[in-house]
């Protein structure tokens, strides 16, 4: 059964409550430390994103879309951040999106990768366990993404069915979280751009 939250603060509240549960110690602690969220809470999302390896394409897209100020402001966001390989996999669609005349389309695609609030992969995993399956959230672009877990991997899918995996370590900044993805969640109407 899919649990859907129309208000982001509901999920954030559920996640915050789960964060207070005591942690259990096990051999998995070592593996979790390798992918645990890195804390750069003295820096903004924009500054943190600029220093991350394998994010040059996303930085270029954010610059082209003129969305950099969003990640330098006081509001808190979670950025589902496609890595460079994800943008390369778009091929011609990726090149088309970066063209100046396609700026509105690029802005739309990027807004579908932004969630309101400060959500780490650990928070999302706890919410998945608490809900017993899927958890959905509304993006800044007005669409929705659904989180699921396949084995040890957290997956995210958009309304069009595009699906990505969380890869590597997330980065927590003072105004949000950057979660690396292996795929760009391109809306169906954009795929043929």
C-alpha cells in the first residue's frame, strides 16, 4: 500500500521522530559509514555542490537555469542530484536541454529534482521502514517522486516512471541536503525534447 503525503512537513515530522529512536550497533555500521551523509553544515548547498566531484554537469545545468540563488538562500531544500554519468546517459536530450532556448524546459526538469526540507537518505530509509513500503513527496516543480527500497538501495521514481538509485554519500549543508543519483529523472514530455 502506498502512503502519500501531500504536505512535506508531514514526512519531515515523521522522519524527525524516527531520528530519536536509539541506533543498534552491528557489523553493518562500517558499511553504513561509507555511505553516511557527510556534514558540511557550515556551508550552503550551492557551495557544497560546487565542491563535489562528479557534479560538474549538474552545476552547469543549475547555472544555465539560473537557479543557483535558490541554493544560496535561507530556505532548506533536498536536491536529488544526478551525477555526471547520469547527464551523459541523456545523450542528445541532455545537449538539447542545455541550449539557451530550452531554458524553461531545463528549469522544469531541475525543479522536479528539488524537495522542500532537509531530508537525508537515512531519514528517507527510516520513513520507508516506518511506512512499510513506498513514501511519496511533492517536488518544487509540483510533480511527485516516490521512494522505495530494493535490497540495500534506495530508489526514487517520478510520475513518468523514470527511476534512479541513490549512489555514493549524501552531503548535508546548512540549508539542505544533496543526494547523488545515477539517473536524471526526466519527465515524459521532456524525454523527446
